[in-house]
DNA sequence: GCGCGACACGAACAGCGTTCGTCGTACGAA
DNA sequence: TTCGTACGACGAACGCTGTTCGTGTCGCGC
């Protein structure tokens, strides 16, 4: 009864409560005396694997091998691969600092959070795919959400707009990183489906101008964007639409 | 030599040219006299499968079974599962109508395209995951991109902003549909990881108010959004940041 | 010293994408 | 008409995935 494996349907609400209760406990208590297999060790191995070879290489078997054991051993500490994914995303979110709200700098503060999350995602190529699926299910992600919400509310953004904008920002950051991790695959020459900018521009230029006049006329703009300029552009535009009315009324 | 299977590295530029050249040919010419296995029949079976059981069920084996054959037979007409995915995404994009640019209604016209694409994506649950990977590699997707670009340029949006906004809009629509297809899984009771709105609100309310003050104070806004209100909100905000200066200057 | 429970693990199952080699057939050449 | 050939279709298999069952083995409490 104690170890009863939940039917994957009724229990999660209880687990959620347990997670919340554990908030005040010793965070991530890892006894240094014990050498055996742990959730922490599993996560470390998983992170190392993703960092080195990308999210596609994150396999229960490979994690187990990295830990010097078989795949079955992992399932005593992690219910699923999906749960492992969620744990990784949670840890990534936990690493993102949330600044104290400063209403004068709310846009910049939002960008700081998104940038930090982006960099953390990009450090583990492809991991954002898991984030797209698991985003709102983690307490650590909720911590980020809470931080953003506080910043936006303090800046005077209406609650509904703030809530929806946070959702959109999360979604965009994840999708951006996912796409970036596809484009930016240095080693794996196996599946070079995505093109670098020059090849893309070349392809655009090959298009028939009568059918794609705007595209061929603006190849440069379509393929422009150094570093994370597009990232900044999109989030700035998104947040710009939220600008509250600071002056006359309240 | 004629049937030389490309090393997956050098040829795609030629294939791209071939696709462009085929633009003027008889579109999707499918001889009604021949009953054998065709790319068209493969795509039809694939669409039916995804529509009925979601993108996860889209398997080479299942497509082959639906066609009354073995999986190996498909590889004569489709190089990869990835190529099959791209074909499906292309077909989906091809179904989205692109309106004639009307500078007075540019925002609404952009929304029309995005809504049509969204509905097409949502008709095939989870297919947008493939879109996130394959977006800019298809001529049909480029047709949409061209249409949006023309609309934005005609409205006076600066080219660089237009190009980047189109990218962001594509990305958002795909990510939105991907997330929606996760939340909205009617039949499969196997993996009920994602919660409906009530359960989510309940979880939010269980949070400790001292740690998540803004979240618990605005549960209603965080879980609100009937239908596609969030979709409209985000795209409107994104496009709102592009509003050109129609008046004084040029 | 003994027993019991919890943890670890080897082996296996079902399914995936993909490839190899063979088979059948249908068409062009003689 | 008959043969040769070439090509589309396919059965079987490979290596991989996530996951589970039953067994083993270790260490702690009594």
C-alpha cells in the first residue's frame, strides 16, 4: 500500500500537495554519505548527456549506462521518461533568477528573465521540446511565472493581459529555443536538413519573382538577424503591446 | 545514376530547384487510371490517421498497414518519416487561403491567415510538432510567408520588422497548436498528464500565498481564456507593436 | 544470528524507423 | 511470340526505444 503505484489518474493532486509541502523542507536534500543511485545523480547524468549530445540522445538506456547500470534501475526513482523530462525542465527553471520588481524597468526585467531562460535552454540543445509539453506542471516553472506576474502587476499591467502575456512569452521562448536547437547542430552531419543563412538566402533567390515578389525582393531582411536579435524583437513587440496607461487616470 | 540516392548532403539544392520548376506543371497530377501506391495515397492515409488518432500515432508501419502493405513499400515514394511530415505540413499550408492585400485591413488579414493555419493544424492534433521542425523548408509554407510579407509591406511595415514578425507569428501559431493538442486529448485516457482548467485552478489555489502571492491572487486570470482568446490576444499584441507611422513623414 | 523489506538489475516485450535481398510482374527488344 | 531486364512491392530483419516482470542481493531492525 505504501508503495502503491498510482493508476496515473487519481493521485497527481496529492503529489502536487506533497511537492508544495516539501517547499519548506531541506531543498534537494542529498545525503553525501550514500553512494547509490539517486534522482539527483540521474538528473546530473541526464544533463551531461543532453549538454553533450542533445535532447534526442537523452535515453533511459544511455542515462542508465552513464550510471553504470541497466535501464530498469531508473524506474525506481523516476516514473517515466516524461517525468525525467519534467524534472530537467524544473531544474532549468530553478536556475533562472527572478529580480525584485522595479516598475520603472519592468520591460527590461521581463527580458532578463526570458534571456536567462533562453540561455539555459540553449545550453541543453533540444531540451525546450520537453518544456513545450511540461511547462506549467512544475513548481519551479511556476516560480518564474509568479515572478513575471509580480513584475507586470507592479508595472500596472492589467492582470488578464499580464497572465496571457506570460503564457505567450513562455511559449515563445520555448519554441524559439527549440527551433534554434534544430538550426544549430554543430557536430551531427547525419541529418543536415536545416540550412545555414547563406544557403537559405540562395534558395530564396532562386524563387520565381513573379510568384514570390516580396520574398525575393527582401531576401536580406528575411535572412537577417544576428545572434538573438529576433528574440529581442519579438519579445519587445509582445511586451510593447501591454504598455499600461501610466499617466492620467489612476 | 538517374535514381542515385543522394548522400543527404549535396543534393537538396537541386531538389529545391526541381520543386520550383514543377510549380508551373500540372499541380499534383495524379493519374486516375493507376491504382498502385502513390505519394498521394500515402498522404491521404497519413492525414486520416493523424486526424483520428493524433500525430503520435503517425507511424510508417501504421500508414503501410492502412494501405494494405508493409512498411518497406513506403520508402520507395518517401525518403523518410521526416519527409512525410514535411509533405503533410506543406499540404496543410497549401490549404490556407491568402487574401489580396488591403492596407486598411492588414491586421485583420494577418489574423485571418493565422486563424486558418491554426484551424488546419488543430484538425490534425499534434501535427504542429512537425511544423516546428520543418516550417521554412516547404514551398507551400513559403507561399504563406510571401502572402504575409506582401500584406505587411503594403501596410507600410518596415521590411525587417515584417520579416521578423512573420517568423514570430509562424512560430507562435505552431507552438500554440502544439500545446493545445496536448491539453485537448479527448479519448486517450492513458496519459492524462495535462489538466483541465478546473484542476489547474485548484492546484493554483493550493499554493502557499506567501510564496506565490500574485499567482494565488489571480487564479482566475491565469486560467481564463475561452476558445482562442489567448491566441487572438497574443497575435494582436505582436502585430500591434508593428504599427507603422502612416501620417507625417513619407 | 536471523528475517524481512527495500533497492538494484538481467532479461524480455512490444513497438519504432529503416534497410537488405528477393520476388513478381510488366514492358521493351529481338 | 518469347526472352531479358528493370523496376515496384514486400517479407524479414537490425538496432534502437520505453517500460515491466521476476529474481537477486544487500543492509538494517529485532
